[in-house]
C-alpha cells in the first residue's frame, strides 16, 4: 500500500473511531435494573426496569428522616436493590428483623431468610403491611404476594411476577 493511501485510510479510521467515542454512552440508570431518578413530578423514586425494558416505579421517597433526604434515601436503597439483584438474591421481597428493627429485605427463595437488607422501617410500621402496600398501591396486583405456608405473617413478594405486572397510577411514598 502506498504511504499516501495508508495515511488516508488511517486518518479516516481515526475520525470514525473518535466520532464513535464522542457518542454519549448510556446513562448508569439505563444500564441498571434498579436505579434512582426523579419522577416527572419531581419526586425521587426507586425504579426497576422490567423484562420489556419498561421503567416501573417501586418507591417514591418524599420524607426526610434525620439527615437522610429523599434523594439520599432513594440513592442508597436503589443501590441496595441493584446489588441484591446482581448477587441473585432479589427473587423475593420479604421482611425481617435487624438490630431489633423491622426491615424489608431480599430473599433468594420463597420461604427463605433475608439475604440482603434493603431498607429499615420506622419502629411503628408493620413490615408485612408495608410489603403489601408496595404491591397493592404501586401495582394493584395481588398475584405476587405469597403468604407463608405456616400461616405466619411472613409475606413474600415474587419480584419476577411483580416486574411483569403493569405499573398502576398509584405509587408508594416513604
């Protein structure tokens, strides 16, 4: 190949590669299944992308608790959802106790123990009720709620069924 032709090909290749590199990469929210983002009405919200790549609101964060603003709470909890998802333990949402406080957590299997803490509840909140509200208010879908077989108050929400449901108008605020 002649040096002049080689230089032209090299220049053209460099231009193509630099233009590809300058295209904006997908945002972190687009790359993750669970993420924090402001809703259309300006409320910090934990979202999930379902199997059809539809953005579904999970929790709307409206209250400041101590030094934790809605934005900080949203970012922290969304990150925990994503980590649990990546570890493969976010198959079910359930409740548990951690440091004598009720918590919402991820479970890897139906009837299984908490595998990862997602968020802590206020001392007066009943974890099973909060879980049911996440589904009933946010999705109007009773299908994913599974009462434990021993009739205890332990509730398991099947996340794969939940993410397949259509999002409803109402959303949960915490």
